[in-house]
C-alpha cells in the first residue's frame, strides 16, 4: 500500500497520521493522551504542519499538547531511533 501511495503522490506533499495512546509511565509522571498521542509521516516535508516541499520524508512522534520532548525521545529510543530537531506544533 505504501508504494502505491508514494507513486500516486508523485512530487506532492502529504501526510499520514496514526492517532493512538502511548502507554502510561506513572513512575516518570508521564501519561498517554489519546487526543494528542500518535505518529505522523510527512512525505516531501519537514514540518508537522504541512509546509514547503523537500526531497525527504519525516516521521513525527506526537506526545501531549505541550510537546514533551523527553517522552518523545524515550519513545523513539524504543524503536532504535532518535528525535532530530526541535519540537514542532503538531496536529
């Protein structure tokens, strides 16, 4: 499905969002918030709020409406990745 989506997109800018709920971590005072938690893939862009065209695609980890950077970093580490750049206003 992803290959067909990218082929249809061509040089356009688009995003696919997955809303969810990150697990609670009471010991770290971190709790999932269904309204704000999720993952977003932006094709041909580097902004969560679709902006200018770029050659690359960007994955955003959405956590709370306050942009909890330590929580995003911890979640990225779980998949062997890391957070690059500054926090951005998401959906």
